[in-house]
C-alpha cells in the first residue's frame, strides 16, 4: 500500500495518478494507492484495516 498523505494540497492528484501508472503494470502484483489527509476519512479507514491485516 502506498499512501498519498496531505492529499488536500496542490499536486496530490497528479502524484496519485503518476504512482498508479508506474506501479500497476501488467503482470505485476497489485499495489493499492490510498489518499489520506484532511477530509479523507475513508482513506484512513482503509489504512487501519490494512495495518490490522484485513487486506
């Protein structure tokens, strides 16, 4: 899992897009990209579930 923290700041959308394009290549293991930051409670929930082993 890769966390884009402070996703409410300028440039976060671009970073998330670039990360997804670079890490989720055909034939590669799927890696989650999660947005986290102010106003993104769903992202924090997903991070907590991942940390607790509920992938």
